[in-house]
């Protein structure tokens, strides 16, 4: 599989995994998604908010604009439904953006400043890979909190996506 085809597949996988995960969060008993937990980001919704903040920061990097964030998460999080709306907007943009890339542009290095300060430089391909890994990692944090409800965490593994989505390899 080519790097370009892989990048496009990964953005679609991420959108699918977010849909599966948010559907499961919405299905939790009332209040469980916002219930304080012994975890870095306080609760499930705040963890998902962190994913959205990082997505937004890197979108700004690839668009060559300021993102306006001073930290890797916000002090509070929006309501789950509102967060899901903006996450879906990002996910749609992420797919459109990956579809606009060429093999050459995937390898182009973008320079940016990290939120905590310091210079950063990544290729577009590395940014896609970072966002996929980062989001998966923190969905794992949130999945662990499902067991504290108790509830079964959703399965968002790449092989499940490749099995369940017929167009995943197109």
C-alpha cells in the first residue's frame, strides 16, 4: 500500500473509530461520561476534549495559522453533544485534507511552535500518523474509564475497521 493510500485510509479509520467511540459514550448511563475518575483528564468527555484540542492545534499547523491554544487541553470541556459536533467537523476536514495531498506533499516538512514552546518540524505524513496514534492512545484512556462505570468499552481496532468497512481498502 502506498503512503498516500495509507494516509487516506488512516483518516477514514480515525473517523470510524471516533464514531464508534462516541456512540458508546452516548449510550452510557446519564452522568457517567462526566463523572470524575482517577485519570489524567478527569473524565471521559474531558479526555475526548483533549483529543479534539490536539486535532485542532495540528490542523492550524498544517493550515499555517495560529490555533489560539495555550495548553494541550482546556480548563473545562463543552457538553458531549457539542464536542461530538466539532469533532465530526474536524474528522470531515481531516479526510478532505488527506484526499487533497499528493505523494510529494506528504513528505513536505512543516515548521511550527509547540504549545509548550520550542520549535517543531514534522512532515504531513508524520502529522497524520501522530494524530492517529495520539487519538487512539487517549481513546484507550477513555475506554479504561468504561470499566469503572461498569460498561464494556467499544472495540476500535484497525483490523475491526478493515473487516467491517467494505471500502476501507479502496
